[in-house]
């Protein structure tokens, strides 16, 4: 998939989510099945101009033909907007996850792993969000997202020792993953800073 197609597909997805449309809802507006919208957003189908025009109208986007020399700059802007949107969604997910963790802490005070998890959530917000770290954070939160989705089903089990043990394991797994992401970036920043430091001269130590 070319960079241009990838950026168009990403822009469509970002605009759809910003509008609050599901793939099915967008498809209904432009006369395409949900499966086709999914392929478009994944860059897995040749996008016809007519379909692109309809999608742009539905999402309040504007199509323009631009000189080739300006394409790199435009692609850079699109990527920047996409990254900002992804960062905003990740921060919203972190905030929502923290609220869920707070409910867990109050409901199951014996599961002390929740405190460590909330601390990791707070720390992860201070790192520099890159496409790689955003993806890693989403993956790190998957155990808790799974837990949140199935918490009602586990309600009866959580009253037993094995149930709370499973809860603690899921929370701890996310905590470790979040700290791993943060540590990787902190070490990366430290290495970059070390490379930028000027070399010491002997006379520097003598002063």
C-alpha cells in the first residue's frame, strides 16, 4: 500500500470516528456495505473517485487536486493530524480506564495491584506519544479492557479467592506492560541526550 493511499484511508477512518459514525452507518450514507468501508479504511481496495467523493461529502471532507511538489507537505499535515487524533483517543482511553480502576479499587480493596496500575496510568501520560508508543499503550491496556468487558460475567467468581486472583493477574499484566512502554521511551530519551552532549576535554575536569 502506497503512502498516499495509506494516508487517505487513515484520514477517512479518523474523520468517521470524529463524526461518531460506525462503518455500517457511513456505508449506509454512501451506499456501500460495511465490509467495503472496512476494506477502504484498511487500504485493501481500489477506491473509485465516485466513492471517494461520496465519502468525503458524508464526512465533511474536501477533495482537492494539488501540485505534485506539495504532496509531501500535505501528507505530513495529514499524518500529524492523525497522530494528534490518536493521541487524544489514547488519553481518553487512559482516563476511562482509570475511572474503571477506581471502581475496582473501591469494590475490591484487597486487590492492591489496582493501586500500582493507577500509578502506571498516571506515569504513562507524561511520555512523548509516537505512533509506536500509542499502539503499545493500547496493547498494554488490553487485559484490563477484556476484564472490563467481562466483569459482570465474572461477578460471582470475584467473591471467591480464585476470582480476585484472576482480577489481580489481569491488572498486574497491564501494569507491567505500561511500565515497559514508559521505560523503553525513557531509556531512548536518555540515549539521545547522551549523544547530544559535547565531548569532555581534559581541561574541563581541571577547572
